[in-house]
C-alpha cells in the first residue's frame, strides 16, 4: 500500500486552488472545472468541488467542515515561509514554534477553515527523519 493523496472538498475550487498555489509555490494541475491536484514528491493534495461528492456517495462530505485533519507540508525554512504568507493567510493559529518532536511549525487556516501546517525539521533527530 502507498499513501498518495488527501482530497479537500470545497464550495469554491478556483479560490482554494489559487490559495494553495500561492501558499506552496506549486502549480496545480487542473483536470476539470471540479478537480485539481498539487503534486509534491511525497504526496498529492487533491482539491475538488462539492459537485464531485455525489460521484462517491451523496452527502458523504461537506465543504469547510473539517476540524480534525491537518494538511502538512515540509518546507525548507518555515520562518521565511511565514513572512511570504503575510497578506495571503488571514488566520494564523500558531506562529512558528519549535515542537517537542523537533519540527519548527506554523499552523494556519486555509480559506475554507482547514488547518494547514508548514514545518521545518530543526533537531538532528527530526532532520534525519526527513532526510531525502
């Protein structure tokens, strides 16, 4: 088994795609008006409109209703990324903070209220864990 993606359902796909493109610096592949993907070497962030939900099971997902999942991105310098997010992110939950497990993390909400964590390993153990 291989974990390949997480999908976020949204009522406003163009807005969410534009947000993640600017926040990550990645260009999304837009396959239809209802589906796009931002690919990284480790996994893919899929973004889909609420019009796709009935394809799986009507009512199985609701946009902007997540309060338990955090979408996480490994970045080279979380403090520099924080500065670049000024003017884009309106809801910073936690400013860059070094966590007990060795990552310096920045937690914020995307336009739909989903939690996003940009982090940089800073301790030797955390750096070794994410070495590529």
